[in-house]
C-alpha cells in the first residue's frame, strides 16, 4: 500500500467485522515509503493484526522484495 484509506471507510473495522462473523483470512500488508506517515502505518498495521497477518515496511526495492518474500514464506 502507498498510504491510508482515502475513500471515507474504515478498513480495519471492516476486517474486524468479517473476522467476527467467521470469515477467515490473513492479510499481510507491505507499506511502501510510509516511514513518516504514522496514520497510514497505524491503519495498515491494524488491518493486518485484525486478520492475523503482518505489516511490513518497505522503503527501498530491496525492502519490498524481502517483505514479499517473508510474507510468502509465512504463508507456505
């Protein structure tokens, strides 16, 4: 993701609601260039946590590759 939700919804609450009604999913999120965007990082981390997933930071292309690789390894 390149930032926080901008359409007026609350994705963290939505993921929480889905989990509560029995929808099982695990969402891993890679935040691209969000080092200084505390709000976006908090929102994306919340989504990942509510689903049992993980939030990864990526500032460089190497970080992006590592984050995706780590996510896939966890899934497999």
